[in-house]
């Protein structure tokens, strides 16, 4: 029910804070919200999950296991619940 979406391009993922995925660099820049990204990264870091790039989403690698993905999705769910409750 949120007006934005997550996306994936190869191994890179991220969040687009608009209903449609951007098609140009200008649209991509307009879809970013630095305050949202900072709040998300801080929320995650305080729960033991580190996102290295502020405008990106999760970047699972070969060293991650299914449980690591479950932790990320759980923290993401908690974050979204708190953000939507405001």
C-alpha cells in the first residue's frame, strides 16, 4: 500500500520512493529522499544490519545465508511498520 517500490538491477538493489521506476538519472535523483535513507540506515544499524550505500537497498553476497535475509526482511518490516504508524 506504499506509493513506492524496491527494485533490482543485476546484483544492486534499492528503493524508489515513487510509484514508477525511474528511466533517467534525473528521475532517479528525484526518487531519492536523503532523510528517509538516513533514517533507514540508522534504524538498521542500531539493529545490527549495515547498508553500505545510503541510496541502495540490501546487497546480499555469497557469504550471506537464508537467515541473514530473514533478519534483514524482519528489520525492514519493523521499520516500515514504525514509519507508516506516524
